[in-house]
């Protein structure tokens, strides 16, 4: 089953303040060449996680450029999500991968239904990640071009998982990865492109939030604004290592006794493991009034995340695997220093001393955060350099230009 997400239409002109008039003019020029094309973005959830975050900005802006763009979401049953979550984990490196017959049947059945819903309606279909990947094979050959856009870290993929998935993406007209290191060897051909995601500087999560409002919002979560705050924003997912974040926080408390920790996450429709990890966290932190756990189900939305990223002394992103990690650029855009794992797409966004620090060894997490907490002026300068890096390379206008050039090249 396929449902369409209702989106706004956003004018590109306000983005010139950040991206420059030249880039906005390039967008208008390319979009003018694509007028009349019907484009569909297809993914697995309208909320929670980076893909939904991206599409909430990409689709309105592409529509604002005069393009006929729609956003469709595959709606499925639990066996479908159980399989696709395990597939996601295995593609990021889990050593085992098995498929029950009823799960495979659900995977293909739901994608067949999606294919029937979109057949003949669009000129370009951009399919995001593994969940809707098989839809292409159920559409009879026609004029439409299909793009598979994979956002996850495939640098250490499970061979069985890739063998299962690859048969469903071989017949796409183009494949898009975040970086070359994620491209499996069999897909390194003329159809492959690499470009990174980006953030929307005018979205509620990233617009400039007055300091007084930000303080009120984090106070509402129980945070004391006169004491240092460490925050991680991410889905409740094993690859984000939230339990490891708690461990680092407890180590830091020995030197910074007033330190507070916020763990903020968004529950996603396509992530059946999220609630189990959330419940594990809540049990682990029970009784510690200085640890604040928040989700989109208890009032933590984009504005609240903005406030925490803006007002935190340091943000941590303790990723083990990471396709990109929009929260890294979101944080750097606000001038807040971040300590993040040296993995996946994170090193594209920050470097040591430019936005924060990258960590490869477990024993270095607390030391890096301690340095920033103990040297606030240096932390501020590091944060400012990170904002400039995001402005240069990771704003949504650059991503849309990459995407429109891709469409122009394959139509």
C-alpha cells in the first residue's frame, strides 16, 4: 500500500542568504530544464530518521522551483518491518542474516502493491533505502527512470544480506550513495553517483532560535541552564550506542559533578527495535535526575531538538556505523562543538578542531569531551569553524542541485 505525504511549497529565494544568489540561480536554471517531469520520492516512513527529515525539506523546495514532485510512503505489516530492520542491521555489519518465508513474501507483496500504485504515473522515481527497493522489478518497462538512493553505511556489509538485496536493485537506472566507500564492488559502474545529504537552515530544527526561547524549552525538560549539558540526538538504535553515551557521561561526572545528559530520539514507523532500546535506556538511568530522555512521543519535536543542540555545551554522536548523521551538521550549524565517532559519513562533516573532534578509540571519548567542557572559549571557536564548513558543503540547496543534475542526466 502507498500513501502520499502532503507537503508545502517553499520558495528558494530565502536560502540565498546562506547559499548565495549564484546557487539559487543555478537551481532555477536546472529546474527550468526539467519542467513537466513528474517525480516521485518513495521511502518507508513519513517521520523519524534522516530520510524523512530530508524529504520534508527536499520535496517542498523542489516544488517551489516549479517541479511536479510527490512523496510516497510504503505502508506495510509487522513482518515487513521485522525483515527490513534486520536487513538494515546486516547491511551495516551484523554478522548474521536470515529471512523467514513469510517475511520475504510480505516484503515482495507490499512492494508489488506499491509498484501497481505508481506504474505509469511518474517520469522519475527515487527510491530511498532497502525497504521499497523491490518495487522497481514489478513495473513493466516504460519511459520512467528509477533511482535507488541508499543512505546507510555499507562499508562492512553482510554478504548474505547484500546477496538478498542486490537482486532487487540491479535494474535501476542510477544508484546514489553518500560516499565512494559505501559502494559495493559489483555496483561500481557508470550508473553510480555519490553525493552527501544536507541540512535545511530554515527548517524548525535549524532556524535561529532566540536564546530566551531555547532556555525555556530545555528548562521544560528539567534541565538546569546554569550547569553544563551534554546531549545526543539520534534514533534509539544500537548503532548510535546510547548505553555507551551513558557510560561516558558517568565517567565525566567524576570531574564535572554538575554535568547533565540529554538523550533525545525520534521513534520511526519502520524501526520495531526502537522501543526496546528506549526501555533499556529508561531502566538504566532510573533514579538519576540529571539524565533526561525524550522522544517525539513525549513532546520532543524539531524545535525542542533545536533548543538542545543550540544550548548544549557539547553534543556527542557516539555512532558505531553511520550513513551520514544529519545531527552532526545540524549541531555544527548552530556553532555547538560535537564529539563524534570516526565512522561512515561523519568525517565528511567535521574534523578535529573544525566543528569538534573525531574519536576512534573507546578510551578517548571522555577525554575529548572533558577538553571542550574545560576550555569553553576554544570550544566556541571550534564550533564557529564547524558552522562555516556546513555553510560551504552541507546545506540543502547543494543537495538539491546534485539531485536535479542527476535527474537531468538520466531522463
